[in-house]
C-alpha cells in the first residue's frame, strides 16, 4: 500500500492568485499523475511524470503546470486562478500496475 | 483505442441486497490489466483489485467478488449483502500492458439505503 499525501485538503482562493498544490509519496514510485475531477464525475488526467525531470501533459488540456525535481514530490501550480479551475485535484503514484491516490485537494476559486 | 464503459450511472439498493456493477472494456492489446476503485464521499480513490488479461479466475474477497470474462470483454463487480458503508462511486479502469496510464470509466454511484 502506497502512502501519498496532498496539501492543502481544501483551498478557497480569489481570482488571479497563484497557487501550488502539493503532492508527495513515500513509496519510491517513479510514476506520478495529476487528475482533475468534479465531485463524483469522470476523472481527467491533466499531467503525468515517469521520473525526475520528466513531465507530460495529459488527456485534458489544463492551464496548470507541474515539476518533478525529486522522485517523491510532484507539485501542481496555477499561475492565475480562475473560477473555472474550481474542482477536485487528485494526485496518484504507481509502480508497474495500479495507481495509488492521495486524499485530494478541493479547490474553490471565487 | 481503449475504452471503458460503465453503463449504470446510478444504482440504489436497500441494505443486505446483492448488487452487481457492470464494466465493459475495449482494447486491441493482448496484454492488459483491469482495475476497480472505490471513491467514498471523502473523495479519495481506493484501489480494490487488479486482474491481468491472462487470468480469468474469478476473485472473492469477503463480500466482494469479481467476474472477469474475456469472451464478453466484461469485468463485473458484485457486492453481496450490501451495507450502508458501501455507498460510493465505483470506477472500473483499464491499463495497456506497455503503458502506465489508466483509462477510467465514468463511474457508477451506488447508494445503499438502510
């Protein structure tokens, strides 16, 4: 079982602010992922990484950016938050097979 | 192209009833993996099971069982004697053998009423 952490769990922020959602895992997984999900709805892959200094955009276009400087850390940044960014953001990591998910960050942009 | 279809958007049952969640997949790969995840109201996705394409044995874990049939491209999930704590959104997912990304279905919202 993987241990994967996300902070903050909840965030309410005003339009135009810069935010960084943190994601860390302690299992040494090479692969990490960010998903965007409206509550109870489809999961949309927005970014993924197969290792340090490797990042790719996912299936859903996103204005966010990510970095992978350390194996265990995969932060997501929004330079200028907008109400359309209001959603839940789920981070995951994997070895060769199943992905393990963090608790998510529920972001509200007012 | 890969695709996962969960035709049941919502299911509502009364406690102690058995319930089956359907999952149909499409892939051209011969090596692939299938998964089920549970997402309770708290929001976190919890991994439940993985099956690979070469293993069609059904699996049972407590009140949960899974029926994998390659002939019908289905990987159905049955909860026996459902409980209120089973209320959640359940996602079926598919992974190609050579790829690490998952293709998720749209999920089935299961509500178990007392």
